């Protein structure tokens, strides 16, 4: 009788949907992003020279330079880059687009679009997901920030959701960006080959560790500065600035 009861219990779990989630689903990605769109926007707890943002305590920071920050989530990494070139173009060269290197479209699995911000001033964004062999890549572009990261088929969805959470909280110091770059003819992003596609790297930045396995899972490196719990904003000063 006991064996029969266990068999019926297992069958009931399978029928009720108590199965392990596996693989990538565009529907789950869309649902996760829509939920993130509706969350309250948290006040910034990290401030850089050119932008500020809010970071949950469970997300670590591996390294940072003037226009980018590399984050760590469950041992996997993703990077935020300030698209200063597009800001300059919008201010002085209406209609011009800053060229950004992305993964090839032939590897694109899906693209989800949405908005954040108020109904009076919505900010459109897109999240593109790519698959190259057994690795999955998420690319979020919205406002003046770009976030990109690599994970497995299941982990890429919560990573993309966290990327959107951070992007919604970014406040760009427009005057500081204009003062830093508007007198230059171009803003150069150094392209660097990272495994299977070319990823952008910020000015004088090193983000080759973005898709590297040489760091152990959960390690955030020596540059991590945890968010304070007393409401103050931690400055994010970079060496050499």
C-alpha cells in the first residue's frame, strides 16, 4: 500500500506541473522582463563620475572603469557600458547612430522589446538573446546604457531580468559626459575578441574576464564594493581617473 501511494504521489506531481524547468523559453523571458518593468525603481546606491545606478546586495562587482562596470551574478558575469557616443550624437548630430559591435544576427534566437519610465517619458529598450553552441548571450540596449552577458539556457533569463532592473535605475550625468567627450572627434571603443564573438570594451577598459572561467563561482574579485545598508551612496572611484 505504501508503494502504491508513493507512485500516485509522484504521478500527481508530474501532472500538476512540478517538473524541473529546463531550456530556454521566449515566453518565460518575456514574462520576466514584463515583471521587472513593473517593479519600483530604486534610488541609486552606487555613483560613478558619469552615471549612477542601484545594485541589489546579491549582485557583486568585479571591476570598473570610467564608462563600464562588470557585475557577478551566481558566478556568471555581465557588463554595463555607458553609450556615451550616442549621447553625444543625440546632442550635436541629430539622427546619427553610434556604431556598437554586437553578436551576429545569424545567432539570434529572439528579441523582446518593451519600455521603462513614466507614460509621459517612456524609454524603449530591446533584449536580444543569442545562442552559440551551448552558450547563451543576452544583449540589452536602452536609454544610454548597454548590458551584455553570457550564461546557460536556464540562467540567461534571470540574468536578462537583472540587467533590466539595473538599466532602469541608471541616471546619466549628461553634463559630465558632454564635458568629458564633446571636444573629441570620436569616442573609440576597443573591440576585443572574446571567445565566440567580438564584444565591446570601454575606453581603456579590460573586460576580457567577462566570459572567462578562470574565476571560481561566486568570486567577485578584489574590486567589489558592497552596497551600504544605511541609505548612503557609495562612490565608485576608478584608479587613474
